[in-house]
């Protein structure tokens, strides 16, 4: 049985926006009644947990709406409903991570928010749920070393920035869009990000398909192994590498992404690494195709973990 955390309150009402918040609800709907999957509501994250990662000034700005530029640094129009929604989505990430330590695998039907920095948000990411969850479990003594396997289309710059002061945290980002300016078909071969001792990145050249992706997965897993064994893996199972995504220069279809997910889960199982995944990005205009990628991640997880 795989537990997936979701709450209707995950989706802040931000109006007509490129970020299809309603996909969370659509994925939950697609999972309703599915054998082997249980959908549960998480507790909202406590402020103290946010403050392990984010500055008091930024957390207060998101709560109160002032100063407005900081409260909207993630590029959402601020409303009083933003705060409860981000407490729930970050609570979902923590609940999934905690559950993975017990069950081996779990999911949160929310994003990982890998562009969020300590002092501000970016790219639709308010608080970095991956690092918030990792910090909470570390504080509880449940996971002392955590690796993020980030297969969102975009480079996970926020998580990488948060690695600087956390030698116990590792970030591996395999990306096809350098994220800066978020230009489709960005030249990731020449625009590279600086790696560090505990954060590495592998750029997928434009037009990459399954073979290039799988080669990068091997390199990513080897990088995590070289860093040392984590107690927990947090997996950013992005839907935006999909070939029809407006930001994707890659040639990955639904089968390729399901095989990607199966590869990651099989690796985690083989290495006996607890793994929690989040949905991450996905902007294909026909949202049913985004939902299909995320449901495919459940197909993959169930095929590996039974
Ligand atoms: Zn993305």
C-alpha cells in the first residue's frame, strides 16, 4: 500500500496562471479508488519547521502579505489564502518523507518547490518543501543524511543554494532547461550551473530521449553513492520534461517518463533507500497529459514496490 498525501487546500486560488494548481486535485481524483494507493490529508507544517530553512522576514512576508514584493517573490499574486495552502503543501512533503521512512515509499501530490531560497521564493516556489521536510526529520533524529534526486525539467537552484550550509544534504539535478529566464530550448550545454561538494547537476542536451536520460540517471546515482549513503531520498518526479511541455526541449514521451520513474524506484529498492516523491512541474496546455505523467509515476512505483 502506497500512501499519497493530498488536501483540497493544496491549491491556492491564484486565478488563471501558468502553474496548473488544479492538477493536484486532478491527480487525487485519478487515484480515487485505485487499489494499492491510499490518499490521506497531511497536517499543515508548523512555523518552526519553516524557520529551520527560511528567514523570519520571508516567512512573515508570506503570512502577512507585507512587504508585498517579498510575499510575491515566487510570482504568485498574494492573498490571505496563500499561507494556509503553502503550510499544507509543505506539510504534505514532510508527511510523505516521514511515511517513506516507515513504509519504504510514499508520495505527496504537491510540488517540491526546488526554486525556493532561504530569503525569498522563485519560479512558483514559496517554501522549499524538500529541505523543510529533510530538516524536520533531521531535527527529529529520523534521517541524518538526505539526498534529493531532482528530475524536474528545470535546474533545482533553490535546493542547491540551501545545500551550501548543509553538508548532510545532497542535491542531484538532472535538467533540460537551465531555469534562468525559463526560456524553452535553453542551451544547457553552454549555460551550466556551478556544482559543489554536495550538489551536482547533469544537463540533458536538446532533443534528448530515453538513452540520454538513462545515462544521466546512472551518473546521478553514482554521484549520490560517491557522496555516501543517505537515510532518505526525496524524488522530484517532474512532468515538465514531457516532449509537449512548452518549456521542454526534450524528446521524452509518456512511456519514457514512466520508465524513468521505474528506474528510480528500482534503484531505491535495490539500494534499500526509503524514497518519497513529489509531483514537481508540468505545464503542458492539455492538463490531462500532465496528470497522465503523474499517474504514470504511481504505475511505476506500484510495479516496483507491489
Ligand atoms: Zn520545472
